[in-house]
C-alpha cells in the first residue's frame, strides 16, 4: 500500500513539475539552458502535431507523385518569432546529410529571417567543404518560417 502511495506521489510531482516548466516556458522566464530545451520540445511537438492535424488535398495524396508530403502551414503574426518557431524549419537537419556532409563534419548555419524567408544565410563546415556549404545554404534558403515583420537571427550547429 505504501508503494502505491509513493508511486502516486511521484507521478503527481512529475505532472506538477512539467506543468510549472510549461507555464514558465510559455512566459519566457526560464533560465537560458532550460529555455532552449523548452523551445526545442515545443518545436518538436508542434511539428509532430501539424503532421496529424494538417488537411490533405488531392495534390498531396500518395499517388500524386510527390511521396505524399504535407505542405507546411505558416502563420502571420505581429510579434517576433519564438525560439521554437525560429528553429522549427532547421530542427531535424536531414538536408545537411542529403547535402553530403559526413557524420563527423561540423556544420554551422547562421540564418537571418524576415517575412517568413531567409534573407541571409552563412554556412561554415569543419573540415571545410565548399560543396557541402553551398548545398546547405541553398537548402536553408528554400525553408519557410512563420511570417513576422521583425528581422531575427538563428544559429544552428549540426
């Protein structure tokens, strides 16, 4: 009986802790490392929920020849993008591997975003590879962000 109470108490404390974390994260009052972690979790949860909630059209059906990909939904807002919104298009980084970057290559992408588009992209690789850097830059420029009139910067390391 005491074990059940201990497990119940542990579950309640975890739920309470997660609730406090989510509340403080939504207000932007978490310390820097926790704020970054919160932004990543929100971006992943958002992209996962978009896949399940996005409407499918006939053009997006698996027999349409594009593999059945879902179109990304963008929003327009007057406020600056959150760190989760800013990092969402870059969070998975599959395009870095597709550009030929080996697993042991460090790739740093610095992007400036305004109006939902990348207006400046700087890519560095270690070891240096102009071909990989050029491909990653082009792939980054093709990404779309939520639309905000504010110019914002993000740096992502793969």
